[in-house]
């Protein structure tokens, strides 16, 4: 068993292959956190806690005159609130008597084989060959009987621990849950850096690294989506940690809505990290007997820097997160109509683009926004999921048939969570959107958000979208979401429960996805929220790939894809070659480099194929060929970031290595050309040191060690030009 309870010293130990996690039931039954890090033996580590009388750190009543026992000082696993601990807390409850107090004591625990279940929420699932063991620790406030169940599942071989929390009101009075963090860890030290991935629309997931310092540092989203601005993934690591070296702890929240991560360095140089649903705008009513389930956090520990941490997440997310059969399949090469036509198209124009794209090696044509309702711009039509016959004259089914006749599969864009005020849906049901009765609505992209906390609204979406999907031979759906939530208020909810709407929206979204995505396993669903505004594990549970960003500029994409790769597998990142000058930045980058960058993900195209020269089309054709040749390396291999966009290098390089280390693809883009520049030697990673490799197309064999230590001399190339090396093992 990967989970053990050591009865003699009341210690819980979780072991993965390379990590250990330890907790202890202390005097008076509080649960202390003792260790998380490199795998160690089953030794009780409570010797690390040296009780002292600490001024102004209170002592629980049971401790009597013992002034050395303080929950304000001891490292805890799930903090109390309102009593004894002044640090940021795991929970905040408003009890039936109006008090804000919670003191959880261990009342029981359970250890069992398999994974815990989280009702209505996406979570990792075991697959064949996995050993998964689960520990549940039940804490109870003995006065109010509010009970918290801490859930831990250990994916031993995959070096992953998942955590989640359930709160049950076992008392006799209605209470409110105002804050519940899915994970809390108290480290007994503070020599950490805090890494998170922030950004903005069309420039997502830029890496930010700051030393942990006194007080509270935090990131999060209050936008009703995980957001472009912050991603629900963070790392705590040694100050010296880099790609290959150092202790790193990853925290990845499987949730698509408001979230909050806080890191607090306390008065005694200890570090507390908390991660869960954002308490802002959250207040959940629990009547006696009712339960709340908080989303899962996936924890990984690496003793060898960020590359190893990324490999752990990539492996587990590829195999244990996404439900789509496409996760393990070669994805089709798509051409998307958005940057080619925006809203200005008819069937003829689209068919011409599709026809031209066949020659480029494209396999699937995606019709983006504008095909339905009254949708000639983004001011109207959302909610009316009926084909616009001014544009597709003979209807959707006929149009799809004609695409199929060209030898192409067909994909369609939808934005089911939204409604335009200028739509039949809004005219019929003005109360179906999130807005506060009597208060003017806030618009975003001139649209409103449907109230997914309502089952009738969810069912309308399920029926209307399923009808569209089943009306034609649709094999790909791009699921978009183009504004954030404001006025999270529902017309059908009592005032005391309006604090539940943000979370109930996400539960409604997952319910809809269960009934649309999971009931169409043959359709490839692709996530999107104005690009990467909801690039999170919750959405990856449904969508095996996500449109990474609305920014298709290859040079900006280097940064965006770099940040994304820290936790999300490359096979989840949809990336397209678009035209130059680029529509977002005006930059011109050679089409070859645009292909190299798009290949650092799921390659596709987003341009008007009728406007390409024969030469450009030939380049696309060979890009597709190359990409298909490297597909399994890219989709299933180990990923190495060879440079960081934040380093003082004039280039960006990355590498895919097959799991057996017999093959590798190295990609290099020159981002800052200088005249008469120094020679660049590209030192690769992840090869077998003693194996001899051929660099395809070049003479000679080089050992893995030589390629990793001496490197490959990169030829002189121009600004934004690129080089790829295919390394093939020849001799052991
Ligand atoms: C935002 C998406 O990210 C784009 O690719 C495109 O689908 C537009 N929405 C359409 O409105």
C-alpha cells in the first residue's frame, strides 16, 4: 500500500515512487503536516517540531497551561479558523450562531484501494496498470459538528498525489461556507521561489518568479473562468532550481472557474501554501446533512528541476485526465476559417478555401464564428444555434457534405455559454442570463453570459447543441467562450444562496460538457476561451486540445507555448500557421518558422489558402509531412525547454525526446539576429549518454553525451529563421 497509518505514533505516510508525504495526529487530535519531498523511510518526523512558548500565539483550551502548543506555530495540514491560528486559513465558516470558528480534530480515517470520487467535478482517474490508494481523514469541529473530509489519492508509479476536500454539515443548524481551500501545506522553511503563469488576452501564461517573502503573495481569478490573466498552476521551488536541478513542488487545480492560490511566509520563517476556489464572491449555504465538494489539486514533486516536474504532469495528464479517445489518436490537420474570413463569408468562399487546402495536406476544415443566427458581426446572434442560410445557402448538412466530397472532414465553432441581446433566445428568455434584477447589465464583446446555475438553461444548451452536432457529419467542435462573468446573480435563486452562483455556473458547465462531449466520443472537442482564457485541467478533462491563444504570431507564441508547457502536455496545445504580416502584431516571420513553432503543439492552419502562392503551399505540404513523421515524438515524448525567453539568449530552442531515447526532434528559432555574431552551440538534453546518434541529413555519429555536453553548432541564419534537427539512435 502506498498509504500507511503508523498506529504507534499516529502518523500517516503516503509514498509515491520518488516522494513521501507525512502527517501526524498531534496531542489533542489536531492534524499536523510533517513532510513533503524526496522519498524517505517511514520514520516519524515529529522530532522536527520543537515546541516553545511563543508570545502572542494562543494555545487551544485543551492545552491548559501548556504554552508551547500553538496552532499558530505548528505546521498544519488543514488549518483552524477563528481560533488559535492567525495565518491564512483552509476554511472559513459562518456557523448557525453567527460565529466564525472552526477547529477540526481527527475523528477517523479510512484507507482503501482506488480513487475517491468527486461528484460533478472533473478529476484524475486511474487507468489500467495504475496502483492508486486513497486516504480519507475526517476532521470535525466538536462544537458545531461541521465535518471536513480530507481526501488523498496516491498514483504511486506516476509520482502524483491528488487532494480534495469535502465539507459536511453534521450539525443541527444551517451554516455558510465562505472559504474552502482544496490544499494547504505548511513547510517548515521559507527558502522558496514562487512561480506562476500570468498574462492577458492574447499573451497568456508568462512565467513570473519571485522569492517567497514575509506576508501573503497570491494569484487567482475572479472572472468566472480560470482566465488569461493567471493560470491555476503554480510551483514552489528552491531559489537555485532550474530546468535540471533543484526541489520543485507543483500544484495544479482541476477547476475552470474562480480560483485563488496564496503563499504566506510567517513570523517564524515557515511557508504556507493554499490553493482552491476563490473565496471572493463565494458563500455556500449548507443545511444540516448537506455536503460541499471542493475541486481536486494535483501535486507533483521533482528533485531534479522543472523538466522532470513537467514530465510528471505531461504523463499523468495525457493518460489520466482527458476522457476523449482522441487523446491517444493522431489528431487531424485542420484549417480554420477565422483569420481567413472573420464574419465575411458565404459557402462559395469557404468551399474555395477548403478546396485549396487539400493540396496543402489539410484533413479537416473548421468553420469558425458567423455561421448561425443573425451573426454578421459579434453584436448579435449568440444563442440562436440555427444555420444562417444567407451564408450557407443550402443549410449546414449540405455544406458539410460538400466539404466531405472534397475529401475533408468537417469541424464547427460554437459558443454555447453566451447570449446576444439581439437574439431570439434573449428576446424569449431575458432572465436566462446572469444579471442582477434592477441593475443595468455589463456587456463584454457585446454579449451576456447564460445562467448555467439553472438546470433549464443547461438543458436548452444541451438539446440545441446536440441537435446541431447530430444534424450533419460534424467531427470536430471548437467550444469558445468570449467574455468573463460579471453580476453573478441568478433570477431563480434565493438571496442567501447567490454566493453559490460562480461555482454553480462551473458545475453547470461540467454537466453540459458531460452531456455533449462525453455523449459524442467520436467528435474531437477543442477548448477555447478567446484563445487560452480557460486553459486548465478541468477543461482538459473534456477537450484533448485547447486553442492556446488568439495570438498566432510565431514569435509571441514562443513565449506563450513556453509557459503553457510547464504543466500542460504538448499534445493539448493547438497551434496554427497564419499569414504574415501577422494579424495581431504585424510581424513577418518566414513560413517555415511559423510551421516549426506550430509543430510545438497540434499543428494546423488559419489562413485563406486561396491567397497562398504555389511555393507557400508546397512549404505547407512538406510541413504537414514532417509533422506527421514526428507526431508521436511531439505528442508522446518527453519535452525539454532548452532555453527560456527570459534568458539573455538570442534564440529559443526546445526538444522532444522519445520515451526510449532513440529519437529526438530539436527545434531552434533565432529571435535576435546580430551581425558577425558568435557561434551558437546548442546543447541538447534527455539523450542516452553512451548511444551514438545520427543527425538526419548530416554525416557522422555522435554520442548522446557529446550532443548534450558539447552541443550542435547552429548554422548562420537570418532573423526569425529556424532549424530543426532530427536525432536518430544508431548504435548502443
Ligand atoms: C475567439 C477565438 O479564440 C477565435 O479563434 C475565434 O474563434 C473567435 N473567438 C470567434 O469569435
